[in-house]
């Protein structure tokens, strides 16, 4: 009997130890770092953030599904369907995947911004994405762009996307904030701007790209 | 027993396939108020589609061009004035489609490629015929399509299946061709222009390897259609309204806009195809050479950098007040290390570009870096 009682907490402890970390966590003053192996930044308190980075995505290129390597983390205050901050690093060979363009270390920010807009316009629902403004920006001390874009969803709601991005020899980085113009965009823009200012590249950015997990390739 | 079952099954199948006979075409506008219940439901769906298109910003706002297209439609079908509504659809894909409630959507991409009013009338005549002959309703009442709707979970998929968005059966398309063509002739347009629009489209489909949903569906059907129009035109005398000047006055700004949008969606092949074709290029304003240069840069094949420079230089010569050319020339010379010339072009860009031009700040930054 004693053995059984002892075994139960042991089992619970083991199971608990093996339980996967939750994908989302609520941030507070001690829990604000949003990071991947290539970069990290600070999320405002009261937001939720992903705890691990996505390392690949499945997209359609010329109607054919493909699995691509990337690093992507996200944060949201009210839920992804309402608004979200998404930080993405794409590798040079697949920097602009749907338009099949690579990034180059010497690419001018304006060139990268133009390609990025074309890339987004290939995505479903963003075909009529309108550029509101496009100006130079500095991200982590590197020359980049700040694009402000808008589209209307099927309900006629105006959605705005602001994107800060830059290119270096390790790939193409974007920090995006998407929210309805009505109420949400202005309310949280300052939080987004703070997050952009806190963006730092990590040493891992200069490591060679990892392999796509075998199971992820099954989707393509 | 099995015989009885077989006869029952056969009668069900035959019954499902033979329900289109009692659908009669609209004779005039007053007919459209006498809809069967199921037809009314189809109209209701179409109105929902109209609303979604409008509120999601898919209508291309150009009052003058829309009124012009509506005028051509009313000339073709005067008895349906006020019941057929033509809209410009903000897409550069080569397409036009009709909804069962008389809404006709004409993509600006297709409008940009057509050469004159008679060719436009050929397309409008065809699309309106789908509405007047109730092709959507006829397609819906067939059992084959009814079962297709049941498995579809895509919004408006059922409507798409019975509208010219995804094309009708070959018989219905041929009927629309014939009815549309008859109207073209009756309205006094030159019948020898009808096939030319489709010839250009067929050429483009082939050159670009387009596989997407496309005006009048697939390439072989398009070729058959061209032959049919040529045969019909051979029986008619030459002459009639062509309307090239009126058409080009209205459509010219849309052509530049279509090039800009094509490039913005990375459809650079389409821009190159149009601007390298001397027949098509004559319809486009000189600023088109700027877009050709940008398209070569996007394509980035051997010698494309040199081709881009030549295109920019042509644009500079033929459209000297078109600001974007100077930015592109500046970037070309900046990359080539020719700082002085790059600065000159960038300064010219800043002089000509509007005060709120999106990329002013970049150009100012480039000028600073070249000092």
C-alpha cells in the first residue's frame, strides 16, 4: 500500500515533468522576453506571447504546398483574431518565398520593402493591400524600412499592418503589428513601437540553418 | 426485382439531368420581377456577393470608366437598361463575369488589354447573355450541380459554380457567344473586331502559361471561340462602330494603373509581355516604359539590368515629367558607383515627385549617402 502511495506522486511528478510547455503564456514584469534562437525582444506586460518559436511553415508556391524554414514568434493582448505582433526571420534563399526571390546582404531597404509588399499581395485576402507609407527606419542599428499598409476584410473592416524590416547576411527580418484601424491600432501602436526598439539579434542568428524536421516534410 | 430497381434508378438519374427545359430567358426588364422561388434564392445569394465585393474594397473606383462601360451595355441591351449593372473589378487577371442578378464584373486587367469599344462590346454582350438566358439558374437546376453544392463549404462557392466566375458548360458558353454576337451586330459595332480581343487573350494565356480561373475558361475553348467568331464575321459586311479613340481616352489611365498593380503583385512577366509587344504597346502611355524597366529588374535574368536601363531612358525621353523614372535611374547609377549622375537623377525625382510621395525619405537618404 505504502509503495502504491509513493508511486502515485512519482508518476504525477514524472508526467508533470514531461508535460509540454504551454504554447502561450501571459506576460508580467518578470516574464517579458519573446525570443527565438536568432533574436529576442521585450513584450509589454499584460500581453500573451508564444513560449517557443515556430521553425517552419507550410505555404503554397504556384499552388503547390511547400515546407519552409523560418523562425517566428507572436504576441497578442486581446487574441490573434483581433490583433497580433508577429516577428519573423526568413533565411536568404527563401526570404520572399511566394515570389521566389532571395535576399542579399547588400539589398537596399527600399528594394526589400517593395519585394515584401509583392510577397504579401500573393497571400490570400491581401491581394489589394494598399501601401499607406513607406519610409526608412533603423532596427537594432541596421538600416531597414517601416511600411504601413491597409486592406479591408470581407466585412469591410479596415485592417492596418505596420511592418519594420531589414535584410542582412543572415536573412530577412520583419516585426509586424496587425490590427483593425477602428480602436485597436492606435491603442496598441506604442506597445509595438517599444517592442521594435527592444529587438536584438542573438548569436544564434549566425549559425547555419537547421534541417527541416522529417515529419514536417510529410505535409508537402 | 432488380429490373424494377434499375428502372427506378434510371428514372431518377434521367430526371435529375432533364430539369432545365422549362427555364425561359428574360424578354425585357419587367420579366426580372417575376422570379420562381428557387431563382429568387439565387438572386439573393448574388446580392450577398455584390455586398461582399463592395464593402471589401474590390470595386475599382472610376466613375467615368464605369459610366462608359454601362453606356456600351445599355446600347447592346436597351430593353434591360437599369437591370444590368456593370462594375469595374479591381483585379489585373484577364477576366469578366456575370452574376445571376444582372451584375457584371469587368476586371481592369482585361479592360487594359482590349483595344477598342467594339471589342469591349463583344465581351459585355457575351456576359449579359449569360444573365438574360438565365444560365446560372439553368445550371443550378441540374442535379449534377445540386450535388456539387452540398459538398462545398466555401462561401459563395455554390454561386461561383453557377455563374460565369468559373465558366459555364460548353453549350451555354456557345449560346452566350451567339446571342452576344447578334447584339453586337444589331447595336452597329464592327463584327470583325469581336475575335481580336479573344486572339490577344489566347496569345497571353499561352505566353504566360496561365492556369488560373480565366475569362472563357481554358485555352483550347478560347481558340474554338475565336474560330467561331471569325466564321460569323465572314458572313457580315465590314464596317460599323469601332470606337478606338473614345475607348482609349477612358481606358488610358487604367492601363497605367494595371501595369502598376501587375508589378506590385510580382506579375512582371505580364508587364514584359505587354510592353515588348509592339501591337499592344501602342495602346499604352509612355510611362509604361518605366514599368517595363522595373519588370526587367524583377525578372533579373542575363542582360536584364541593361534592358532596364534602356527602358528607363526611353521613359525619360518620352515622358520627361514622370517622376518614378528618375528614382529608378538614380538607383541604377548609384549601384554602378556613378555618384554624380545618381545624385542628379535623385534630385530630379525630388523636384518632380509629389510632396507626399511614399519613397521621398529613401531618396533623400540616398542623396545624403552619395555626398
